[in-house]
C-alpha cells in the first residue's frame, strides 16, 4: 500500500478545509434546509478527517477558520476541541439560534476569539426586524453581517425611539426589502454605519413611493465603495419613470438583475408622438391615461384627486414635458447600450391607474422600444409580463445577438382569437430556427416561453389559454 508523503497529506487536507470554510461563509442560499444539510456534511467531514491521526487532527484544527453551527461554539474552549479560539475568523448563525447565543457563556467565548473578523447571521425576510435587531445588539461583537433586512417593520418610532440598540454593530446586509416604508431616506441615514450597502434591493410599495433620485443619484450615502455595487434591483407595485430608471442604471454599473414595473404603452405613445407629431399621424385617443414615464404622482389610494392631477399635468407646458422625456430617454439609451453587466431584465407592463391598458403598441414605436433592449450586449435573460403583443419580441430576436432565454406572458383582455397569436408564434418559431441554424451567429436561442392568459378589463388573469415553449438541447 502506497502512503502519501506528509507534504501531500497536508496539502489535500488544507484543500478540504478551505472547501469547508467557503461553504460556512455563505449567506445567499434561500433554503435553510440546504444549509443545515451542508452543515451536517461539513461536521462529519471535519470529524472523519480529524480522527485519522494526531497529525491530521492538528492540520484540520489549524485550517478550519469558520464555524457554521452554533453547537461547535460550546466545545471551542475544550482542550481537545478541533475548533480553536485563535483560529476562528468567521461565525455563521441562523436567526433562530440568536436566542441561544445571547447568553453570557457564549459571549465570553466570542470575546476570547482574538482573530474573529465577522459574525454572519442567516435570517429571512419574514423576520420581525425590530426584535431581530434587539437580539443582535446583545452579541458582544461589532462587525455583524445579516442576510436580510425588511424595512417594513422599522418605522420612525422604532428606529429613533423605543428600540434600544446600537445600529453600528451591523456592518453589512445582503438583501434589503423596502415595504411601504415611510421616511426611508432618514432611516437609511441612521443606518449609515453600514460599511457595505446591500447588494440586493427589493421594493414592495403601494402607498409610499420609493425616492429614486435621493437614493441613487444624490450620492450622500449610497455605494461610495464601487466594489460593493448593487447587483439586484426589484421594484414591485409602482411604475417607474424614464428619469428614475436612468438613475438606477447609471448609478449601478455592476447591476445584474433588474425587475421593474413600466408602462410600455405610455412609453410607446411618447415615442411615436414625438416622432410623428409634426405630421399629425399619432392618435391621442390611444394614449394610456396614466402619468407614468414622465411623472410619478399617481397613487392608487388617491382616486379622489385624479381630476385635479390631470388638470395639473395638462397645465404644465407640453413642450417642457417633451424635452424632459427626450433628455432622459437619450441618456437611458446610452446607459443601456453600454451597461456591460446587466444579465437579466424583467419588465412588468403596468400602470399606476387602476384600469388595465389593453391598447396595442403602435407599429412605429415597437422598433424604437426594442432597440433599447437589443443594443445591450450583456443581457442573457429577458422576461416581459402582462403585455399584449408579440411583435416586440420579433424585433428583438432579429436584432439582438446575446439574449439566450425569452419569456413572455400575454394578457388577452381583448379576447382575440387564438389564430391571432398562433400566427405570431409561427413567425417567432421560424426566426428561432433560422437563428440557431445560422453558423455565422455565435448566439443560440436556448429557450423561448410564451403563456397567454385570459384577463378581465383590469388585467387580472382568469385562465391560461395557450402555451408555447421552445427548448434547445
């Protein structure tokens, strides 16, 4: 039997220890059961390696730098423990383990870890944020990273009043969710002690509009460290304007995933209006009634003031509105074209008004809108929801060389016959076949999914009526 040299033994064991350390550092998994299973595998691997010989035990003990399970903490002060105080650099805990760890005994153990760099806490978006932060405050350590922070629960009174915690113990959060959070900018200023701002942000808003300009453009406290740039931005239940979308794209150079609500019908109307207004070929009657794209003063809970808002918007000089739109549209086109990290784009065709917009895009506006997406050379995944035409995808398929995966959900509120969509689907199918058979094209369409649902006049889906799926093996 061949016995490896001690040098090779040590090298292999160190590689295994580094693998365990990488697993114990992770916070981004959404499935707690998966992390718990990985913890069990890691603990068993550590134990089996350590029990081979004293030499192996020593190597493992010297190279395990992370703890991914709270139980390991209770044995760290033991003379024969694999985990040594001076070796541990990272501790990862679960939210429900905070109750166990905030004891004098465990805090004393943490105090002895002279080389401890960070405590990472895996929590969920359903956390009761104020109570969760109170428990964090009881940890005897000042560099804590958490997975999620839900600002729905952190109202002004909790942040500035009754919750007695030192926020500066939190140095980083991975995912920030903002759910109808009022006074957001002041709260974030209070949370300014974060060294690393969140890489992933989700907005779930019905009443309190997200302050895009202050958050992304004014630059008082957001992303001064370029290495910690925003990776994910999801905005739900509020239609974004062209100006706001420009702020998001221009200030997030490393953005990979973008999910927005945008009124494509209003966008198409503005584009064709400015293009054809001199020849009077556009039709104001087809315009969506919302103030999206330019203004953001639409609120679903403010129906009584709709007439006043319409009068105010009409009183604004139309020339100024048009110039504002063109100004930010040109800026946005450049930002989209040269953004090199955006990987996934999801657009929900949605307005701030209650009635669903069933008007089809003008044929003249489709090439202009498609060019915004087609000119980008980094997007791999494109999804459009609640749209009412397949023509937009035809143009994108013909003019984009990077998107591999397409998905569209059509809302058939006009009750068009199935033949209307099937003819479009045949065209798309032929474009995909031609593209994938073209040896001169490096990009191949890997998937194209279309689902068509019956919808009422408010755009609420009733049932799926047609489904098409292309998958390239």
